[in-house]
């Protein structure tokens, strides 16, 4: 019933959905800006091919869902949810990921976020070690996340398979994500995922992560 109820709510929002289309957000830097950590070739393919595909396929899935809702085809409404989840998750995840990175690598967080990391993990180095270990160990494709657990009022780590969105699947508010789909690193790092995850710390945008943390604790 919960799935059907959510689809009924979508039906009521159909006039808005008919006007709104998801679009590919521009990167906040040039495709070559993250070199040598991530090459221009990877960034351009990742953004213009992979993220763009999630956006396009999400729009298609939402159009299909709207049509099924209007026709009262509950079986098809349920069946299309996988496409909405996969492509919607891909769009959400990548929109966070691009802003989590910066060519002006900031070393480590500061202020309230650093204090929270020290409180919940003991030290920044411990956070890095634990998140890297969990992320490298993902079987197949997925994401490693630093998130905020609003119920417990603390930071937490999680991994998500494929393009499962963190908040929708775990309840954690996403702060920092590490994409370990092979298209994010294979052209440069081959099968050595650990080297990619180690290197990515050099380009983390801690100002963006801190802003997400501030919004999460206030929201």
C-alpha cells in the first residue's frame, strides 16, 4: 500500500510534473580542472555521457509514470519505479559529487564539521581510513558516503549499491560521496580502485561538505 499511496500522491502532482524536466547541471569547473587526480577525459565522459544519460532516462521514466498514473495502471506504475530509482539516484548522486570536488584541494575540514568528525570518529584520519575502507570494498558498482543521521544527531558512514540514493534508502543526509563505478576512474587507475579513492581526498571541497552539514543540522 505504501508504494501505491506514493503513486497516488504523484498523480495529484501531475500538472507540475508535466511542466518540469530535469536538466544536466554544468560542472562548477573545467573538465581538466581536477587533473592530475581525475583526467579531463574521464570527467568529460562521466559528465556528458553518464550523468546526462541518468537525466534523460529519468525524464523518460517520469513521463511513463505520469502516463501510467493517469491510466490507473498500477502494475506498470510499480514496474517503472526501478527506472525512477536508478536514474533518479544517478542524477542526485552526481549532482552532489561534482560539487563535493574542487581543483583547490582544501586538505581537511574546519570549524563545526571538523569538530563533529572528531567527536564521532575520533579524528579526521580515522574518518578517511574508515570511509576509504568501506568504499574500496564495495562489490561491483556503488558509492561510499559520509552522511548525517538526523535522528541520532551524529555523522555516519554508509555504502550504497549501484545508484541507490543515500537519503531515500538509508535516511542519512548526504554530505560527501565517493563514486566507485568504474567509469569514474578506470581509464586512469585501471583496476586499482584503492589508488583512486586515496587520491580523491586531495580534491575534496570541504567548504561544500561543511555547507551541507550546516544545512543538515539546521533543517
